[in-house]
């Protein structure tokens, strides 16, 4: 429950940074999707099979911030979140070397699914090729931005697992 209370201000901060400073964080045509990063980080940190529902709620927040139809991001977040939650039940995602590829894959699939969904619904009139390249760049860039977050989460997790050894006095 404490984590859910912490999630609300973090989502607000991510949404505020993404909407107000998005142009400053842009590299080429790609800018990080901080709400997608928050959803994937939540999925990697949360215990339990229903964590993907929080990812869907974060997707709804992204839908409300973005122009266009409401529901596409929530559906993509729910689908990718469910896939990552199922992957977590099959494989232990407790180490940074496993979490980083899972984050890269999740964020890339998430941005790619939203891009293709917007293209299929007619919200964007551009060719699909450049949109796919931009979506892949956004997924890669967001994963790079999320690496320090994964490192901090790993340090916190290691601190919880490490038993307290008595210090020998000399």
C-alpha cells in the first residue's frame, strides 16, 4: 500500500516532466517516454500477479495526456504489462543483467505497438517506416534513461537480501 502512495507523486512528476521538458530531452526525433518507463519499472519491482493493472492505469494517464483517441495506450500498457508479469512468473527478474533486456524489450514493444495502433487508426498520416524507426529509437532511448533507475532498484533489493553479518572487532 505504501508503494501505491509513492506511485501517485512519481506519476505526476513523470507526466509533468514529459509534457513540459519533453523537447529539451529530445535526441534527434526520439524523446523518452517517462510514463512507459514508470510502468515497466513498476512491473519489474512489484510482487504479485496483478501488477499489470497498475501499468494499465498508467497507460490511461498517458492516453489522457496525449492527443488522439483514448484507450490505445491503456490497451498497449495492459498487454505488455501482462506479458512482462507472465515472464516474471517463468523467470526470476531479480538481477540487473536480466532486467535491462526485459525493460528494453518491453519499452520497445510498447512504443512500437502504440505507433502502429495510431497509424492503423488513421491518427498519423506519415509513412509507417519512419514511424517504426522513431518508435524503436524511443524504446532504446527510454531504456537508456531507465538504466540508472534499474541500478538503484537493484541496490535497494540487494540491501534487503544481504544478511547482517556481525563485524569482528580486532
